[in-house]
């Protein structure tokens, strides 16, 4: 496991032959698992470059007052990127741009978050070569009084054949909040396969009833459902899971 820290808008230098730092860019030279933590980052741009045939699994974590981030992911031929990401910021303004630049590049983007106050996410996936694939899974728990906005855009131009696109976004509310999901697919190629789903709603009463009928309190039942939604989507390692569970413990019973 390789650890990368971004502190005060700067990538902290580290000794790792599998990654090269070039100003605000990370260039991956070898396949593997990587963890990146954002600490006190505001108005930062960072680029991730995945070379031919590499398989990268990247876990991103942020638990800050506010974060403003533009992240760009460039994938070359047959490059594979799995992003597992957890955010619990007071305020978030993030733009994600993914460029599937060459044949058979593919990304799986698993994002889980706690909506605390004001979060806005703009996710753009550009299929620039044939037989590329993108799977986007967003899962958010919206706290009372929070604002959570997702704009998800996937693009396939004419002649970029046999691409696969999938978008899935789900927001569970813990109280009155403002939530919007704007899924868009701009497809000009007939051979494309595309699916999407969007759900905004309260916790299911039957799930709560089932847990409470087993002697679990209302607060604990909510906490179990929240943990299941958040954790199952991002598959954190032991260290990250412990951090996330400590954050989630505060949510039950809102």
C-alpha cells in the first residue's frame, strides 16, 4: 500500500519508485494500491496519469472544513483505474474529469459521502477511444439542513464505438435537505451501451422495522443502514475503515 498526502494544496514529496511527481501531477509507473488523503486543501488542481496496461486502485479520503478540488484522471491504452473515495467535509466543491484516451481504458468510480452542509460535485467522463468503459457509483447520506448536488456527464462522440457507460447515484436523507441529481449522457454513437439510475429518498421503513424487531434501537438501526450504504460502496482497508466508522458513529438518530 502506497500513501500520498496532499496538504495545503501541495503534494507532499515522498520516496516511491512507483510514482513520479511533476508539479501538480502524479504519474503512475507501476500497478498497485494507493491511498491519498487531502488535508486543508482549497482551490487545488491535481492530475492523475495512468499509463498503458497499468491496474491502479486508488483510495481517496477527505474530512475537512472545506475543500475545493479539480481532479483530472488520464487513462492510456488498456489502463484500469478503480477509485474508492470517501468525503465528509463541511463544504465541498469538486470537479472530476476522466479522459479515457485510448482503446480499452476503463474506470470504476465508487464515491461515498456524508452531506454535512453544502456539497457540489461535477463529474465528467469522456470516452475518447473505442471499447472504453466507465462505471460511476455515488452514495450519499444527507444530514438535516444539507445541500447535495450531483452533475454527472458522460460523453461519447460519433465513431467511438463499443463503449459502455453506467451511472448510479443514490442519496438517503436523514432529515429535510436539498438534494439534486442531474445525470446526463451525451451519446452520438449507436453501438454504445448505456445505463443509469438515480434515487433520492428516506430510509426504508421496512428495513428499520426489521432491525428494531430484533431488539435494535432506532438510533442503532439508522447507524447500521448508513454504515452498510457507505462502507459497501468503497471497500476501505482496515486503517481507512476505522477512520470512516468513527465519523459515521455520530450520525445515528438525527
